[in-house]
C-alpha cells in the first residue's frame, strides 16, 4: 500500500492505514492531538476544524488519502510561535463557556482574519461553526478585537 505523506504541524508524516479514515480520527487516535474535537461527524458543526494548506477545513470528512502533499495545522500549532491574536482576544473577552467548540471556533476565526482582515458582523456570521452554549456574541467581539490587534501589530 502507498503511504500518504503530508505535513502535520510542521513535521512530515507518513500514513499507511485505511485511506478512507477521516483525518479527525488520525489526529485524535494516532497523533494524540486531542484539541480537535468530534461533534457531528458530518461536516455540520465545525468542532473538528483544522487548517489544510492554510484554510479552514472540517477534518471529520477529510479522508486520509486526500491529504497527500498537504500541510495540516491543528489548534496545538496555532500558538506555536506565541499566542495567535485570536487566542489573546479570546482570553481577553473570556469567550468560552463549556469550551468544547472553541478550538474549532479559533481555527475558523484565524482563517477568516487571514482572508478578511477587517471583517464586518456579516463576515463573521459566515463562520458556520456551532456553539451549544451560545457564545456567539463574545466570539464576534473577540474577532473584532483580534482584527484590531493584528492591524496595530501590522502598523507597529
Ligand atoms: S465533527 Fe466535523 S463538522 Fe462536526
Ligand atoms: S462553549 Fe460550549 S459548545 Fe461552545
């Protein structure tokens, strides 16, 4: 069987198992990266959001065989070089309640700010990640705060 070779949080890895297994299973059960959560398994909730080649993607529906040559980055890597602006803003706005959805929310927010540096409320509403605790108003505030931080850092 051909190995699937890809990069995971900056390290090259090879996978020889079931090519149809979703990335989320690999992350949690093989790589021990349990920050990425299982919510629905059908690409509906966003709890499993990671970055694939820099863009948000739902890992519960990404088969391992689709990852050849890709760069996968998980929540464990988001603050690898110092906390990301979204992480700092999340802390300042005290966003999480139970916390279960929050890794996915942070990954989706980081992706949005890369694409839309000055997001409107409607831009933020395009993030379709679900939160059972209803932290959406704090998420919105935190994304605006993170956007402001990134602008200040860019101007400094
Ligand atoms: S677990 Fe992947 S979108 Fe819900
Ligand atoms: S903080 Fe509880 S599900 Fe979002």
